[in-house]
């Protein structure tokens, strides 16, 4: 199961591999498109949002095996 949770402003945060790489996204509970918070040719791991929800702390996998 991928990590996910609620932020203080009631947005949902989650990890998705929709681009082929694991990255953090946020979405409104009322709908609409998810917004990528991270991007690049690396993957997030062990994601935790800060208490105020404005920052995410994570470990990165810079050596992900992608072709």
C-alpha cells in the first residue's frame, strides 16, 4: 500500500507512479486534477508531511532501475 494522508488544509496527499516514477501528489477532496509535488527521474520513499502540511520530508531513490 502506498503512503497517503490528509493535510491540515484538507487536501489529500498520496504517492503515485503515474509517470513511471514514485512521486508525491496532492488533490482536493472535492475533485479536480491531482497536482504533482515532486517530479524527476528518481523516486520518493518514506514520505511524511510536516505538521503544517507545507513541506514533505522523504528519502529518495536516485538509482531507480528504469530503462
